[in-house]
C-alpha cells in the first residue's frame, strides 16, 4: 500500500509493465475511473474505482461509470476545496497544494522514444520536424521536383503552442 500525498488515504499499489517498465523513473498514480487501460485492469480484477471527474452536466450523479471518463469535467469526490472545480482549475490547485506541503513541484517533461511511435496513444506519427529549404530558383517549388537543398543540421523549432 501507499499513502495518498494529500489525503493520507491508504491505497493499494499495483504494478504493471504498461504503467512503469518503459515510462521512466518515478511512480504513476493510477486513477482507474479516468484511464482506459487502468479501467480495464481494475474491472478485470474487481478493484475499487473512485470517480473524481464527471461531465459538468452530470456532476451530481454518483452512479457507477460504465467506461472510463477521460474528458475534462468537474471534480467530485476530490476533497478539501477541490470538488466543483473544473479539471484545469483542479490540476493547478493540486500542484499548488503539493508544493505547499513540500511533496511535489510542477514540471514539464518531454520524452521521445526511438522508433516506437506506434505505441503512442494520442500522438502518433508523423512527428512534425521542419528544416530550412534553399531553392536554386527562388520561384521554384521543391514539391514539383525543382532543385533545392534541405539543411538537415538546422531544424526549425515548432512553436510551443503548436505541440
């Protein structure tokens, strides 16, 4: 068992290679009601699933979910000032609370795996990488086979808001 970092609630710990083996260092806290793979795992092994996000229109419904709810919504059963917040508001509030308690910090991590794009769940191929193109004839078009040179040593960064 592990302790929830905010509520102190004792939670069962399950380890599966789809969660940790190739993800990196650290632990992922599963929320089975809100992830398809965790939901299927919890259903198969009859594990408890606590709903903590509902669609805004159903925020007062406390019935069981028939499938994982993975969209943005309104927080429920989240405790201490978090219930009723939108998903985005709750994320910020949780990070703030973890920082205040000295139990966490906000961090953005990017990870690309060599040639394993097919395993990406939401972001598959192609990964957009742009390179400068120099045309021999400035009016030419490389898509039509006109003579050009691509500078593969100088990739052009994609703006952060487009990733």
